[in-house]
C-alpha cells in the first residue's frame, strides 16, 4: 500500500504547571483558586496524563505511591485529614509532601487547614481548589492531559469535512489533492488542512488539524496561496475533524488491484488505528469531487447499517438460486408494468 505516515511523536514530553493552570482556566473553563505556592507553578512540571488520589499515601502506605502524577484530593481525603488531631494532620500530609509533587488539586470547593497549606508552601508544592465535583473534574482534567500528551504524526495531503465525514486525500505531489479539496469547498464542504495535516490520537480516535502556520490557507499550483476562509467565508473551514477515511489518488497506470465491488474493505494503519482506505485511479474526465461526496455518503450508509456491495451480492445470490429453478431474473425488466409514462 503506497500510503505511509511518519513516525509518531508526542505533542509534549512535559507541561509546566503554570501552562496547565492557564489552559484549564481558558480552554476548559474550569474555575481554579490558588491556595498555596502559586509562584512555584512555573518551576513544576507534569510529565504524564495519569492522575492519582493519595488516600492510602496519607495513611502512610507509600510502596505504590505515584507521586510524580497530578494529585487529586476529594471529600474522602479532606474529611480524613480534618478529623485527625493537628499533629497527626501534619504527619499524614507530610507523608505525601515529602515527595516532589507537581501539584495538588482540591475538589468540591474543599480547603485544607492553614498548617497544611503552610507545609505545602514550605515544600514548594502548588495547591489549587475548584468547586467541581471530583469525578467531573478528573474526567475533564484527564481528557485535557490525554490531549496534551497524545501521540501525533504529520502527513502530506488535504483534509476535508464532506457531509460530516472526515476524508484525508493523499497521493503523489502534484496529482491534484488541493484542487479536489478546493472543488469540495466550492460545493459547500469544509477545509480542515491542506498540504501538511497534523494527526493526533485522542483516546481511540484520530483527530486531524492544520498547522498553526497553514490553517485555512491552500497552495494551488500555478495560482499560488489562497485564503479559503476570506474567499468562501467562515463556514468553509474548520480547525479540527475526526479522521474517518483515507482516499489515495493515483494515476491509472500506477493503480494496482483496484477494488471493483467494495466487498474488500482495505484499511491503513495510522498511529495503530485502522482507518478505511480507498484507492482512486485518475483518468481524464473523471470527476473526483463527486466521487469524494459519494465516498462520504457511502460511509454514512455503512455507519447506519446499509452496505450497497453486500446488498448487491445478496441480489446475485438470489439470482443464482432462481436460475437453479429455471428462472433467469437477470434478463428480465426491472419493472413489470410501465405506468403510461410515454413521450
């Protein structure tokens, strides 16, 4: 299969706590209030997406304490600490603050006794509180960190949103990928990226976007750079789209074993995700734009349970079964009676 991708690389190897707090406030719209050591946020780093609740660590069991992760203290841990005598509170909290924790989040609007906050400040461990319920906050934070530490790769092609289906158009340089994408935009579809497409693995889904430099710009050979958003309006672009189909354009002479029926479902692996793959041979007069629209609509039909290739195969089976009974339905008209539609 000619299409291939570059080696995967992580988006970030580490993220400063200062960046984390800023992005959670601005991008995820989470209300966070500093309780301790806010000035140390720029010196602290988050290096993985997993979270940790230090319940057992507070009791003194530290054999499997994942101190390098973001720490979440909810109602259970807060109530446990507050019910201890002050000396025991400092001892329990000291079990975790003796490690170089990146940050502690208090959920449900909880706070800690001043002595514990002073201990965290002395240790240089930032503490923030949020009114969000623990499960909800952890879900949002985990999703954000998964995105920040996700694997990504870069491919050469054009990414378009056609009827809500994300299609990546690839092929040799100069074969007409950008022209097909521009034609789709002119027909009311949306451009995601041209030339350089960034693909990020978000959970079990592949998301595609342009680079910061190239978003909503296209290069048309012989014409130059085109600003799609300025020319066709805001509805002609989108900055992210799930990748659902890879379509490779190839010259007819280069095409090998072209799928004629659609019964063979080829796939290509991108970041270990299997994506449906369609190879389209190009010949003079062939309308690739319309075929791209049909690819999207056919994908939607399959998604909702109807496969045209399998339906046609079933019709062939029925025809063969009737032939064994002496009937040849393939030679009969598609209708039994013309209802007077005569010119």
